[in-house]
C-alpha cells in the first residue's frame, strides 16, 4: 500500500513536470512568433522609408499618391518604435509634404520670376537636401529595432 502511494505521487509529479514543459514550450513558441511579427512590421516600415527617400533622391519629387501611401504604411510606427524613430518618420513625412508643395509652386505659372520664386527655390532645395541626407543614416537609426535574435545581424 505504501509503495502504491509513492508510485502515485511519483506519477503525479511526472505529469505535472510534463504539463509544465509543454506550457513552457507553448510560451516560447508564442513569444518567438510575436517577436517575428514585430520584426516583420518594423522591417516593412523601414522598407517604406527607404522606398520614399530613394524615389525622392532619384526624382527630386514625390507624388501625392506616394505620400498618402507612405503615410498609411507607416501610420502605426508610434506603436512599433520609440518616440525618436516615430518622430523621425513624422519629420520625413512632413519634409516630403513640404517638398511636394514647393515643387507644385515652382511648376505653377502663377509664380513669376523674382524674389518670391527664389525663396521657394531655396526652401525646395533645403527639403530635398535634408531628405536625401537621411538615406545613408537609416541603417544606423533602425539597427536596434531590426537585429535578428539569433545572430544580431543588421538588416541592409
């Protein structure tokens, strides 16, 4: 009888250990999946910024459609990054919008050659230079958010 109680207790402990092991494996799997999902969302925002800045550097302008597209694809960045990165993304959007506006003004036939046009041209150049200067530093800015867990490698 005493032997049966010991065996029963041992089997109960073994069952509890098995359940704990399965629960831990489920926790680890869910955490890994959550980290992978977060990484993928952050990577998509990074790629959107690269796409926008590359297009601006190439063309010197950006379409309204591309601006709206950029805004919708980076809207959740405040939930994915710290304030420094989400503020940076907001500044990129703001500068790109200003570039778009100054380009529209410069193309307008209503803006005659003169001081006002010169001021708008200078402002346009400032926007374009600032935006073009951001592309080389993106890897450094996003590296802490885009390191893989296994190898801690930066995403190009």
